[in-house]
C-alpha cells in the first residue's frame, strides 16, 4: 500500500514531527488541528467558539487538499480543556456536518499545545 502525505498552506504546519494528514489507500487520517491561524502562525484570539471555528476551518482545508470534504468524514475526535464547553462545540460541529453525523468522541484533557482550548482530529474515507 502506498502512503500519501497531505500538506497545505491553508492550514497550520505541523509544530512537531508529524504530517497534517496521511492517506493510506482510500482512508485519510488527520492529525489534531488546534486553533492556529495559518496566515500568522498564532493562536486565534477569542473564546471557545472562535477557536472551534478556526479548528474546523483548518480541518476543511486539509480535507480539501486530500481530495475530500466533511461529507466523507467517518470519525471525529475532540479534545477540550473544559467539558463545560461541550454544548458550544456541539453546536459549531453541527454547522460543519450534516446528518447522519460521523462517529465521535469528546475528551477533556489537562492542557493542549499553545494553551489552546480545543483540538480536533478526524478520519475520512474517500470514494
């Protein structure tokens, strides 16, 4: 099986030894995206809402670079530093995905890189 390493300047570059996404066959595995503005390399200003929108915009850019879209996402992993933001993140996710929604887990973590409030990874299966 060949692997295709996905990279786009429309999403932040990796801040460690990993790729934005890797395509193995027709499955694309996304690394976690944090709310970093790809134009500035800085964490976006704002609350959990602004940060979550930035993360989904980053993921959309990587999905497009891989030849897909959110319609092909089968799993989403969400990591938040405060589960009190669960409802806000749910509402924003519903803006980017349509029913039937992908499988998902949401996990509270102690901290995220650059003091982000949210990080999201995904798995997408291309047609």
